[in-house]
């Protein structure tokens, strides 16, 4: 079963909206492009499967600042680095994501059948976003004033490809609580891709999404913080990070598909609390529990936070016989105001 692909962009619409209202041209253009992408019917064929399902296969293309996909092929699997660092960053980030899912969870690419990983860099002029369109990853260069090159953050690449994993597994609907879970799962695996690549344990990790993406001079450290949702940025142009960390602060809004990039702070923080409480490498027990809940085929596409929390407790019990693990999962959800029992 494959859910309908949704266009999932890393920078939420409310951030670009605010910049655009402020007269920031690249943000206005990026918003218009994102709206066009959403409206376009995503009818392109899926990329090929790799020759062997357990083999990594990447194709990086260059849009050369135009708005046509895929662009010219510039680096394929096994080819050496090229002078263009955006190409190499995209190539490496796709590889790091594939490696986490393969080495840790035994998953063969995002569809578990060896789907080739395609990406396009240098999309559009000063395009302030990166997205997964259900078939490929697309990266803008950023405007250089508020956002830098979107290939620079390995967790952003992991985030976008994790949308593909969700699309091929739980198929969480992209609105309200299931949408916020969809976003949160992408933040969780995006952060795990980075932690795995850097061999960091839970205490060492920065738990930020998009660290280094904001241009110098912007008052902020990243797009989101799983450790302290709501603290990633507070800038005159960007506004303040609106993420809650607890159900009592849940934001009811018609914007952003019902706040999918806002309320994701709540399950994000639950994962952070679990990973740090268990300690050690987050991709091991905490990540495995989230992976099992997402891919276990029992989670409905319209799951709310409580349903997902229950799925993680069930996954913990199934995977780890010692009751402390499932108890720690329950306690982590309770700390963000969600009772799985
Ligand atoms: Zn996303």
C-alpha cells in the first residue's frame, strides 16, 4: 500500500508568509512555487528500483536555477566527488539516510524494495526551500540572506526522505494530528540520520532540525528544536518559533494543514525525552520503537497522538522483554500530556 504522495517542504508556509509580507522577494517567489507544486498533479513515474534491492543507487541532477525537473544528471552512484559541493552534499546526505535505514532497521531504501534515490539541486532562483514530491528530493540554494544552501543539512535530507518512508508505510494523512505525526516522524529520523553519521549518543546530539540553515545574522539556531520546542529562532523577520512542547499548548489553526509543522513539537519532545531517558544511541532502542510503530501496519492513516503513543508502547513491549523500556515510553508521552493507557 502506498499513500498518495504529499508535497512536504522543510520550511513551513507560515515562515515564508511572514517574510513575504515583509517584502522579502525570494520568500514570496518560493511560496508561489510551493503552491504550484502542491496544486500540480504528481503523475511522474517513480524512479527505477536498484538492480539489487539491497544496493544503494543515487542519481543527482542539476536544475541550473531553472524550475524544471529533473534537470541534467551530474553525479550517479559510484562516481567520485565533483567540484560542485551542493551535488556532493546531496549525494552524501542521500547515502547517509539510506545507510541508517539499511544498517539499523534492515530497510532497503525508502520503499523497502530498493527504490533509487533521486535528487535535484540548484532548483529555481534563490529558492528558499527543499521538498520531497513523492518521487524525488528537490533542493533550493536559499536566498543567502535568511536561508543558506538546503543541501548543507544532513538532517534536512533525512527528514525529507523519511516522508517517503511514511508514504510507503503508515501513510499518515497530512493534516491535523496525523499530519503533525507525519512531520514529527520525519524530524525524528532526520535527527537520527545526523546522530548516526556523527556517532553521537543522545546526550551529545543537538536535537535541532536544520542547524546551520539560517544565514548569518538571523537570530536563531535552526528551524526546530526537539529538546526545547519553541526556542529554535526568535527573529524580527522570521518571527518566533511557534512549536509547543506539551498538549496544554496545542495550537488549533487552519494554517499549515492544521499546524503540522507546529504541533509536531509535542511528539518530537516525547521522542527526545525517551531517547535521553534510555540513554546511549538514540537510533537503537528509541529509534527502533518509533520505526516499529510506523511500519508495523497497525497504525491507521488518521492516527492521532494517542493512537501513535499506544503503538509505540506496544512496539516497545513486543521488541524488549524488560518492562522498564515500555514504562519509559509511557512516561515520556505522559510528560508531554499524552496518556497511551
Ligand atoms: Zn516535512
